[in-house]
């Protein structure tokens, strides 16, 4: 559909647990359709990326540092918005709202809170477009996990009742089972630990094409120690993030191995990839045994070693969302455009069958243009 004919345009922005950049889409959501009109990405500045990662753990002057990081992130978001508007040839006044999740730095729903760094008022001011943000808090207040946020969108975009699931391979992996009722939950790390490990040892933000993992061999002792994490055996609803699956978590398990048995860096990377594959497989076997097709999306789709290992391990067909006409890298940003629309329309998008909340909730808070 040409941009000039867009009836109900929304923008969705996503910077996920991989903390590598901002993905944005401008979508026409008129009449229940989901049509991408423009997409854009922007790498996070290195100093902002370092600060966002540092804010995942306690440190000095956290409040001021978090506020400054939120402002810098909002400015990056605004840059992506302006790129989308230019690409689509639309003025800001035509956009109904921006859905902007922010950057999660603490996620402890069991303690009644979740924290995303964001400056939605600043984003609204920079773009002159209404912003919907803070998508998790109401669900957490209702006793839920506040995550994952995307299953309701997955159902709207990819349908239900066909033995199908959607697997998001971001920093954390999450699985949406498209049945009635829709179910969804995190399965554990996808790219997050692999990204952190190669950053430590090679200074690179991610393992391009999975090449480094392919040079190593999974270490069975380390793999067993990692898989012994009790979180993996907990039933859904469940969600996780850097609060648990950090380099400190990995270092503790490496240190517990006899020194003569500790694997080299490439073997650790191969083990981390195997951990992601095995825990996804376990989740499918335990909680979605009837699934016949899985549609993958997120940054992990661009790792052919990861995808090949998944395809070999899974007991069902593995494809990507591209087969349904939705670019794998756009799915999460599209979800936040859709969540912004759901908020404005008063539609609950946080589902008790997903999050464990006492009742459905309308996700987000509105910051007018």
C-alpha cells in the first residue's frame, strides 16, 4: 500500500536485551491489517551501549546515570522515527502513536517490579507524536510477569489453531504457542550470553554468522552445569533477563569446574549456543508437544549455525516469519506499533495465560504529542 493511502499509521521501536541497536517500523494497522510501510535501524553509540549494560548491575550514582541514559536512548529513538517518516514520506502529524518499550535493566516480577530505562516524554517532545510506553507495569501490578509482551501480537499477525508457534531469538528466547488460549513464555538465553562472551574475548558485539561457535566444541561438563540452573525447570508463566543470565552467572559455573577441565573460549561459545538450542528444545517438548511448525524471528535468525542446530534438534518444521511475509528483524518493532494501537483502542494485550496475571490488562501509558 503506498504511504499516502495509509489510514492508521503507527510506529514501533525496539531495543532488546542484545543492546545492539534500535529497530523501528512504520506500519499501517487499519482495519486489523498489519502492513509495514517503512523500516529503519540505528546502532547504539558505544558509550550508551556500555552504560545500558553497566546499569544492569548495581553501581554508583545509578539514578542520575539512568536518567542521562534514558535521555540519550530517547534521542536515538527520535532519530529512528525521523528516518522512518522520511522514508515513508509522511509528516509526524499523520502518525497515531509511537510504541516505545525502552531498555529493561531490572526485571523482578516475583518482587513486584520491572524497570525499563526510557524517556517517553522526551521522545514525544522530540517527535511531536504521542508515545505509548511502560508496557509491563500494569500486568506486574496485577500479579503477572509483565512478559513476554508479544504473544497477543503474534496471534493477530500469524493466526491461531494451526499447530504453529513463534520463536523470538533475541537476547532472550521466548516461545508463543498459537492455540486458544494463546500461551507464551521465555525459554532462556538466545543470543545474550554468546554476545557477551565474544565481546569479552574479541571485542566484537556478536558472533557474526556463528563462525566462532563453529570453531569450538560444546563442553559437556559446562553444559551440564549451565542446564542445572533451576529456572529452566520452572513451569510457565515465566520470564527472565540479565538479572539471572549474566556473565557473572556463567563465570560462577566456569569457576566451579576443575581447572584442568575448563574449556577454551571458543568451546565456551559453542557450549552457549548448545545451551540455547537445548533449552528451546526442552521447552517445546515439555510445553508445546503438539506444535508442528515454528516460525523464528529476531536477530538469531541471522546466525546460520544457530538456525541449523535448531532445525536439526527440533521435532517439527522450522521456518522464519519471512515465509509469512514479515521480515524476521521487524517482528518485535511491529509488535510495539500494534501494542500502541491496542492501548489507544482500550484493548487488553497482556494475557493471563501468558503472564499469570489475575486478569487481562491494557498495556502501556500514554504521553500525548
